[in-house]
C-alpha cells in the first residue's frame, strides 16, 4: 500500500489540518505497518503556478521552444503525476482559504489533471482514469459550513470531491474541524470531533488498498 501524504496549510505548527493529516497517516500505519508513505509539503516545497509554457508539457497550449527552466518544470509535472498515479491512498491536509483550497494545493491539482494520464476525453465526455484510489481530506475551516446557510459557500470540500470525482475517484472521505476561528474552546472541540472521526474513516477504507 502506498500513501501520499500532502499538506497545504501556511500556518505551520499552528495548523489543524497538519495535525489531522498526520493523525490520519498514523492511524493507517497502525493498521498497515508495511505501508509506504511519500510526503509532499506544498508550502515547504512550493509548486509553481502553471503558465502556458509549463502547461504545454502535458496539454496543447500553443507554446513551444522551451528554455531550461521550463523543461525542468515539465519534469516536475511528470514527477507529480507519476507520484499521484503510484499512490493507493491520498491523505490531504486542505484548509479552507477564502472559501476554497489554498493556492498551493490548487497548483498541485493543476499538475496532476492530465488528459491521457489521470482522465481522458471520450465521445461521451470525460472519463476518470484514477479509479481505485481513496482520498482522505483533513479539512479545517474558521466557520461552520457543513450545515446551515453557509453550506453554499463551501467551494473547498465540494471542489475536492468534484475534482477527484472527475479523475475517477469516488471514494473521498473527509475528517473536518469547523469553527477554528471561533475562540479556543470551539476550536478545540472542532479538532477533537475531527480526531474522533479518524478511526472510523480509516476502518472503512477499501480493503483493496491493503
Ligand atoms: C488566508 C486564510 C483564509 C481563510 N479563509 C477562510 C474562509 O474563507 N472561511 C473560513 O471559514 N475560514 C477561513 N480561514 C480560517 C481557516 O480556514 C482556519 O484557520 C483553518 O484552521 C485553517 O486550517 P489550518 O489550521 O490547517 O491552517 C482562513 C484562514 C487563512 C489563513
């Protein structure tokens, strides 16, 4: 079993999603001690945003005649998609920033969405090629979005589900800490609720990944 452990919070040791994603990986390892873990910290080692020349490495953009820096970036895209394709379980620390995911995580998503590798176009529309993988999102938000009037403002978890669904991954689980900006008591309660959900999510992972 190969686990890809990704973090994208800019808040370092104060980050809830980093605590939660580490706890998820630890729980998986408790059940599957032989699992291999690859680590990708998208803040420590930032991925450049796409530009036309970088994107041309894996999609037609009309850009050519690449300089050395761009060729290096094409290699980065290839390494990222290969790492994603090799993984069975993705554990992704994904905070809500401005109602969506951090731009660091978006930059990673932009590199792995590759036609012919992780999805394909067919006459009947796009088809995901990444089925069989499982994703656990360690989510945190300052407010409350799971229920109530702000649910429609959640472009973070809903976006991740849509994105991975597009790649063919329906198996997306979320452990969620809400109310992180509502004072220490509410923040701690949100973190503990998310922690308490981890064992159940990991126990429910598809055995094919073992
Ligand atoms: C740049 C930034 C943008 C944020 N935007 C939102 C937001 O749109 N909605 C919200 O409820 N909380 C927002 N927050 C609060 C974070 O979601 C909250 O602090 C959460 O704990 C972040 O995850 P982390 O602790 O792993 O960094 C934002 C925080 C930061 C730093």
